C-alpha cells in the first residue's frame, strides 16, 4: 500500500515539474480541431468534426456524453488528428 502511494506521489511530482517547464513556453492560441465548442457541435449527419465517437457515447448540440445513466454502458471519443505542439518536442 505504501509503495503505491509513493509511486503516485512520484508520478504527480514529475508531472508538476513537466507542467511548470512547458506551461511558460506554450502559446495561448485556441486549437479548434482539438476542442469541443457548442452550440451546434454535432453536424446533420450526427458526426462531430475532427472526432470519432464509439460505443454508447452520445453527441448532442452542446456536449458529448460518454455513457448514458445505465449499468454496463461505456463509450469513448477520439480525435482524428494528431496533436502537434513543437514546443513539447525535445
């Protein structure tokens, strides 16, 4: 149990250091191909531009719900485009 706590702490510590060093270098521009912005999120053919959703995911005009309020239901949404931020490269 203690080892799991130590690993979680180490993970979040490294993540916080990474965020501190990269946050200052990232631009503040809006990446519309990697974001959701309603209203009219869903097109007439029930697709979400730049995204694929599968399983029990439900897309509406304002949001995507990954699972309905029923047992054993699940869904996911995946971006069709790779995320390319040159600021994060080595």
